[in-house]
C-alpha cells in the first residue's frame, strides 16, 4: 500500500517540482507525491486556513512566516533553489536594451505596459521603481496578473509589453522573446524553501522527500529550469 503526501507550492517552482517529484517517485515507488501549484499568496492563505498538506514549498520569507505562525516545523525546513528575475517582450516586437541599470530604467519608462508578479520578486521590483523615483509615473501602465496567472502569458498575448518574472517561468514559453536577466546591480534573487506542516502524520516519507529536494543529486535539474541550487 502506497504512502501519499500532499504538497502545495507557488507557480515559480511548478515545473521544477514536477520533474524532481518524478525522479523521487522513481526511486521511492512506495511514496505517492501529489503536488498542487498555485499563486504563492493563495498557497500561504490555504495553509494558514488549516487545509491539509504535508509539505509547503514557497519563497523563503513566506516559509519563515508560516513557521513563526506555528504551521510548519522549523527543523524540517530546507532551502531548494535560488531563482533570478528575467525580462521578456512579446515575440516579434523590438528588443529594448536592459544590459545596465540605466538601460533597464529607460526601457521601463518607454514601455506602454508593464507586468510583474504579486510574489516576493514583484514586491522588490516595486521597491526598485520607487528607488528610481518613477513609481508614480509608471503606475497607470502596470498590468497586475491575477494570482496564479503567469506574467509571461500576458506578455505572449500582447497585454504586457515588458514583463518581469522568475526566469524559470519564462523559459521556453511560446509567444515571447526572453531578453535575459536583470543587470547584476539590480538583480532580484528569491530563495525557495520547503518544510513539513505541523499536522502531517507522514513524517518519514515527508522527510525523505525534503531531503531529496535539497540533495546534490538534483543540481543539474535545477539548472535546467533556470535556477541555482540553494
């Protein structure tokens, strides 16, 4: 009889966790892992509301808050990946220069519409715009995607002229041109972590899964998804 563990994650790690979970289950056929990926804000709310999961995989700051609130076991926390922000435009449109901080700022000011996620990278990006002193100027042009809807999909539809999102969510997406990552001076890197929930009764299986997510054996897969091992 197989053991089942339920995982909830943010969209940023959806494809990565699908691959890693497949690898884990090949090595552990007795453990069935069910992963649900939704918007990070919604995932945290569902955990806070007491919905039953065994593992939560979110940005590290969200994991820390859930630990502090008594929803996750601090001693089980593992850091999985570091994920950088990239920039994209609709396929077939001009490619603005984003190679320097000044060039990126000019591209942002010139874009008729802008989009970024509601997750931690989006919060930091908004702070960058405030630091540049352009937040009020560009506010009417910002298109905020609904929770769980990738910015890249809005770029592909032409609803967003300049989109910012985790590189992992923009890689290999049809209908967009990937310009690359943010300049090093202003790059935003988010660490994604995972931990066991307090109510989980599948401790052995859950710990085995968490250990695998953090293991050196997963490094190549993480890099294939545009992320670095944490």
